[in-house]
C-alpha cells in the first residue's frame, strides 16, 4: 500500500468536519483537517448558530427589561438602555471561547490543522497553501454559503443590504428592516433587530412563512410573530434593490405577477437559503460532479462516487443543520475506520430559536397523509400547562401525530419557549419506535413544560386530563 501523509484528511472544520476529524483521531487514525478560515468551527461557530443565539439571548433579555415584561413579577427596571457595542462584544466572546475550544480539542486529540484553502490535485492528494498533502481517505466537509438574490447586491461592510453575516454585526439598530425570506434566518435575525427596536417587514415568496414545517404550526407561528410586531408581505418577490445614501429602495411584486411596488428602508437582510460550497475544490481533478442543486451526492455510508472520498454536512443533500453535520461526521469517521456509522435521516430535529421557539421532528401532518398514513392527532396548548401559566409563558402548543393503525408516533411539533430542548425527548422516543401511549404513560416531572408532551400524547388517546 502506498504511503500517505495521513490516514484521513478532512476538508473544512465546521461541525461536520471538526467532529469527523476528532472521531477519526479517537479511532486511532492519523488525521489532519484543512480550514481556510482564521478560526475553527465553520459557519456554525463563527457566523451561524452561536453568534445568532448569543444575540437572540441578549436581545430577549433587553426586550424583557425595556418593555416592562418583568414588572408583573415585581421587578422594576425603568430606563433600561441598549449598549449595542457591549452586546456585540459579548457575542464575540462567546464565539472566541467556542472556536478556541475546538483548537484545544484538535491539540488534545492530535488532529493537525492545515491552515488554508484545500483543493484536490488527485484522488488521494490535496493542495493546501501551496503544499501537497496526501491521505488514504479524504472527507469533504466544506459546508455552505449564502444564496445570492439576483438584483440585490449584498455589502456587509456598508451594513445596508446584508446577508446573515452582516446582520450579526450591524453597527446600529435600523429604523425599518426588510427581511427577504421568511425562513429560519429571516425570523431569527429579524427577531433580534425587532427586539432591539427596528420595525421588521418579512417579504416571503410563498403564501406562508417557515416552509417545510407542519402547516398548522406555520400558521400559529405566523400569528404569534404578528402579535410581536412583525409585518409580512407574503406571496411577494423582491425584484431589485438600489442603495441611495443610507437607504435601500426595494422593488417587489406579487409572486404570481402584478404591479411593482417600492419600499424605502434602512436595512435589508437577504435570507433566501444557502448553497453548497464546491467552488475551487478541484472536483474535476478527481472526476466528481455536483447534482442539480450543486451538492455532492453520497451513499448511505457517506462515500461519494469516488472510492476513498467522502462527503458530509451542508455540502451533501439533507437539511443544512449543524447537528445533522455533526452526526454525519461521527458516522463517516466510523465507516472509514471499518466500523458501522449510521445516521437516521428520518429523525433530524429542526428548531427555530425565536421566542417562543418552534421545533419539529419526523413527519408533518401533510407529509404523513401524503405517505398514506391514517393519522390520529393529539394537541395540548401551553395555556393549560401549569408551569407555562405560572411563568406567564403560555404561547404555543404541542402537536403529536400518530399512525391511527399502530399508534406509532410519526411526528411531533412544538411551539414553546423551551421547544428546542423539549423536542429531544420525542426524538429519542421515536428512535425507540414509541407509540403515543408509551409517551402518555411515561411519568413526567411536575410542574414542567414537558408535561404538555405527555398531555398531547394522552390527547391522541382522547384522554388528556387538563383540558
Ligand atoms: P460549515 O459549518 O459551513 O463549515 C465548512 C467549513 O469549511 C468553513 O469553515 C469553510 O471555511 C471551510 N472550507 C470550505 N471550503 C474549504 C476549502 N476548500 N478548504 C479549506 N476549508 C474550506 N444550524 C443549526 O443546526 N442550528 C442553528 O441554530 C443554526 N443557526 C444558523 C444561523 C445562521 C445565521 C447560519 C448562517 C446557519 C445556521 N445553522 C444552524 C446552519 C449551520 O451553521 C450549518 O448547518 C453547519 O455549520 C454546517 O456544518 P458543515 O460542517 O457542513 O459546514
Ligand atoms: P430557508 O430555506 O430557511 O428560508 C428561505 C425562505 O426564503 C423560504 O421561505 C423561501 O420561500 C424564501 N424565498 C426564496 N426566494 C425568495 C425570494 N426571491 N423572495 C422572497 N422570499 C424568497 O433559508 P434561510 O433562512 O436563508 O436559512 C438557510 C439555512 O440555514 C436553513 O435552511 C437552515 O438549514 C440553516 N439555519 C438553521 C437555523 C436553525 O437550525 N435554527 C438557523 C439559521 C439557519
């Protein structure tokens, strides 16, 4: 067998790549990870999950203090003011701590960080920063970047027309912000700036926000966000954007065609999806092609069409989520090491970290029906959950979808301040093939928001207690 510099070389140190590299090293493989960014952790840690959650947390605290929401609990905070630069510093600290943590884990596990952009020069050969590196197995974990919108030019430095990276560091709170795309990024980062004082209008191409989620949950979320002050222009597409001075003039028209209207605003966030990163990767050198959506296809084991080259995370098909990338990172390393690494792609939870949070696992009602299931549905509102009532935190519900024939849980959708944490319980139950009865007869601690899951499962049986 030929001699290689490494057993495994991972390209990209996001949640997919860094996890794959650490697991490969744990399994005794000599491992390197190439990353072109200054810091490890990829989109998620640097400009994605972590900084957005830092701002979501801080802006929520600000809104609670500023809007007097704490008054009813006997806490008077009149005159709360915003120190945006301190809020941004705190976000930067969170990012620094976590990206530095990955560097520490690389050292601890003896993963070599090859600094620079990597591109294939042959099946087992990659060039990083002018140096040729060889590896027996190579994992592509190059992630994704913002999908551009023709006619709307992003300039994150100017801070008027921005993508998610720019929206994480606006120098001041805009008076009026338009979010193009009512998906996850638009609603999360739109929430941040709305809480800090901006008027936020969401322009969405489709007739409803949050595509891919359960229809009833989408409608309920829409109502809650409207109550919070979000404005919507649904069924509308943006056709162009001109920046004049410190304003952006957006042109838009009904998605189905019709008259153009313009809107002059202080900030525009383009959040219409993300695309796989395959540019300048030298895929042609190894005979790899991308599919119609620009992604690299892989098999069940995460192997590409070329033996010894693997793919995981946002660059391959499936939801573009950090936890999906991480699980694929573990599985691919185990497969390379000759073990059996599997990811159950039917059970990848999705969470929108707004307030309340919106989370889902498994099938939507619509998908279950399309797949021919006769469904039984149980719902329980947080309005009837004792802990949520006590905390004055009653927006939302739990919806459990079960197969009417077998009672097996097919999906669960939750709107709650704690939805992202609560969904883990149902995900695990579904991994074990739980029926709604299993959940209904599991003892849940009182008083907790989790009891709403038990009650929704009891409602599938037609016997909830508290409603
Ligand atoms: P990435 O994290 O994109 O990492 C890929 C890395 O590869 C990058 O660092 C890149 O610099 C590097 N790279 C690319 N090409 C090369 C090359 N040729 N050579 C060397 N290095 C290269 N997901 C969640 O699950 N929860 C969330 O709360 C969440 N919030 C998000 C918020 C925002 C604003 C955004 C933008 C995304 C969010 N996501 C969230 C999505 C999440 O960030 C991605 O799904 C995740 O980062 C994908 O991981 P990855 O390892 O596949 O790729
Ligand atoms: P998205 O796919 O969630 O939403 C994009 C929205 O834009 C859709 O509703 C779509 O219909 C709409 N759209 C598309 N073209 C449009 C146009 N021309 N005009 C108006 N609307 C248009 O994409 P988003 O929000 O950019 O996020 C990208 C990905 O990042 C997500 O799919 C998700 O995987 C990941 N992410 C995950 C988070 C989480 O897990 N909490 C947080 C943020 C991002």
